[in-house]
C-alpha cells in the first residue's frame, strides 16, 4: 500500500537528459514531459521511459490526464521488483491517437527508499527522419 504523503516536482524535463534522484518509502516524485519543452515529441514513433533503481525499489506510473498518476489512476504502470521498470508508448497510442503529442505525466513512487535514474529512449517517425536528413 502506498501512502503518498510527500510529492516532489522537479519541473519540466527533457527527452535528452537523464534524471537521478532519491525517493523515500511512500514519497512520489513527479515529472512532466511537455510538448513546449520537447517540440519534437509530435514526431516520435515510440517513447520508452526507463526507471533504473540502483538501490531499493520504486514503481513507475504514467498518465495523459492525471498530473499525479498512482496505483489506482494511471494509463500505464510498471511495478517490477527488479532493477528496471519500463513503459513503452507508441505514436498510435490509445484509441489510435498520437499519444506522444501532448503532456505526459510521470510519477516515481518509492516502495522502499530508492536511489534511481530515469531516462528515455525514442525513435522518430520515418517522415521526420527524412526532414532531419534533408536539413543537413
């Protein structure tokens, strides 16, 4: 059972940056991927959100509508007990919408005190790759 007594929000984050932090038991750390901070998100084929727990265990929750996704209100979740939790979101997304062209709320919730890193892997759509190549 989670007790979400504390909420820490480091602000907007970027696809090209890894984020390291420590979360306590019952604490949640909230991140937001915004299209204004990451304008190329509209051209992604897929996005993989990777949570690597160096010490302890934390869980990963993602939502398109809830700014504080949790166990009972989320669109995606990963609650593995190993080192890695990951979520993959494709450009078709849910209901065949481009789910990568909007704000994505990410929450890391500590099951135990955990030192972790969150990072992103992604691939652009073929037509955007062609535009990038033509620009050079």
